[in-house]
C-alpha cells in the first residue's frame, strides 16, 4: 500500500453501548457494526505497516522509522513524537485505538496487541518476538 492509499482516519469517537461495555470489561456484542468497522480499519493499518517489512522502498534508517510511526499513529498514541519507538513488522492489532506507548519502546517481530481494553506501555520497555498483550 502506498502513501496515496493510506486509510487515514482521525482517532474515532464511539457512539454505541457495545463499545462502552467492551472497554469496561463487560460482555459485549462484538459483531456490532461500529466495532466491526474499527477492527477492519485496524487491519488495514496493520497491513500497511506489515508491508514495510524489509524496507521495500530502500529508505534511510531515519525515514524508515518515521514511515512506520506515521502509519501506526493512525490508531495508536505515543508519549512523544514516536522517535524513540521501534516496532518490527509483522504486527497484529485488534483496534489499535486503545494502545498508548511510552518513550524508548522496542517490539520485536510478530507481536500482537489485542486491545479490547486499554493497553498502556510505559517507558523503557522491550518486547521479544511473538509477544502478545491483551
């Protein structure tokens, strides 16, 4: 997916009761239309991010890191501008919108963030390959 195909979306505001139930850890109806749309968007962002595997555009290290953070910032939030964050593709997301990452974070490949509830990652955190947060 090229930059012209970005599925850009501002951080969404949910209107349904099902979202409120989900985020509070209660039983909720996951096929809710609004929740489905949010998951589909997260999958598009994850696919776009995962397409950066191997730096196919031959960007400089700094440009490559910036490209990955720009993609992820469509759903995730970061303590700083993302310059101290490095996440290796592939990456799996549920919604992405409930993930907040602190400074100096590194995640090795094949991590999954299943964020039906908020995931807050503090400063100075390293995740090994195949880590799963849910």
